[in-house]
């Protein structure tokens, strides 16, 4: 008899829980702003070659280092808008097509891929 009462008690508790927890979610669901993804590849030839280069993304305020020899930098939290990607290279190196590139992240274009080819002497 006690076992049957215990089962009924647990069943009553389990049936009472969904309304309690569903009442916790009040208000509208917040939408997370859309974010884009930027992938930057770097290849370097020549000597002396630095171990890494510093990369900045403005006006997003994002920066990081990328390996000089076949390095990849990925950021998947880039807000919508126009951005300038800059690769800082030492004086003995130059990037083909320049060290600054412009990209646009929008609902129509969520991903951008850039490649910097650096030559050092």
C-alpha cells in the first residue's frame, strides 16, 4: 500500500512541475543581433619572416595575431556594417595588394574571406 501511495505522490509532483516552470518564462524572447564571420588567411615567403602578424578590424574593435606561415584568423562575431581589416607587417615585408582591405557584413552577406600574401626580404 505504501508503494502505491509513493507512486501517486511522485506522479502528483511531476504533473505539477510543468505549470510552475512554464510560468518562469515571461516577456518576449530576445533576439540576438545577427553576426557575420570573417576568415583571414596569411601566407609568407622570404626571410627573415616573423612568427606572426597582428590583425585589426575596425570599427568593430577586434584584433588578434595570425601565424605568418600559412596562418588563419577566424572571427564569427562581426557585427553588420563596413569594416577595415589591417595587417601590420614589419618594414622588411610587404603585402601584395596592400595591408588594408575593406569588407561588408550584411544580412545578404554573412561571411567574408580575405587572403594576405606577404613577401619579406
